[in-house]
C-alpha cells in the first residue's frame, strides 16, 4: 500500500513538472508585449509651445515602432473640441514611423494649459490593446486684461465708473465698441480705444433688474467680453431701541 502511494505521488509530481515545463516553453515562445515600446518625438510625448497667444496652432508628433511586430492604431481621441488630431495611416510597420498631426485652438483659454490626446494601440488581433497619452502644453496669454472685473454702483446715486484695458498677447489691441442694453447705463469708449466709461442714471434703475453687463467689442481673437454690473441697494438706517416711557 505504501509503495502504491509513493508511485501515485511520483506520477502526480511528474505531471505537474510536465505542465510547468510546457507553460514555460509557451511563455518563452510568446513575443514580448509592445506596451511602452512605442517611442514618441518630441521626447516624453509632450509638445510644449511655451508662451502662446490667442489663436490656432499646429504641430506633429512622430510615432516610432522599434519592435519586430507591426502595431495598429485603433483609436485617437482628443480631450476637448479645441484640439483636433489625426493620423494618415493607422499601421506602424516594424522599425517604421508615422506622423500624428494636430491643431490646437487657444481662443478663450488662459494660463498654463495641458490638453491630452489619448492613443489606443494593438499588436496582432489576438493581443490586448493598450493606451498611451500625448500632451499638448503651453502658457496661453490673453489678448488683453481689464480692471475692474465687476462694475458696482449704489442705488439712488448717480455715478460714473471707468473700465481700463491693457494689451498683453496682442499689442495692437483696440476697443471697437461697447454697449449696455439696460437704459439706466450709458457707455462710451475713450478716444484712445483702451478704456470704457459707464455712467449710471439712478432714476432709471429698478430693484428687480438682473444680469446687467457691459459688452465690450475688440479687434482681437477674443472678439468681445461681457463685464457684469452690480447695483447695491442703499443700506437701511439703523433703528435704535429708545425707551420713550422715561
């Protein structure tokens, strides 16, 4: 009985060894995955424009395949409508390269911006797809800046406020026109075309008025900007508690 058990364990051990060896053989014959083997130019997959203004910019990524297998591009997805990306070919041959062209519209953007493009790759049809992210980066300058961002008046008090504009990304900045649809406000553009004066006629103001803006039209890519107006109610006088019985 003990001898039969030893034979049984030996048979099981040999079977496990055979399965393990077969698995190792299959593993050693399987081609290495192409994940992370796509090389991209510019380096690290980042196309940095540096400082840019308001406008449309274009560039090209070069995708290289250093593997012995062909690689398919099965998806190209930009992160927002301001970016358009496309490839003329969807297969990268072994040792070959293709170009990915893109356009980036910065109008309305500002500050340090990064916009990703997500690529999906696949080797042969039986392999698992993988993704890789490219980045478009830049410090986007506005065409101009202005102050104040909010124009305030006090109800019942006629007053005038000035909104001052200064060019940043566009040195040729000019104000083409300005208006306010509410009849309580009169808007005028200074002769320098760099400032706007807003005059408030308190007799024409009603407390229920809402969402009033000064619309300033410019000659820039940012063709207009709406600047909010707020009319603050008069402060109610403080009522003192006086004991009249004394």
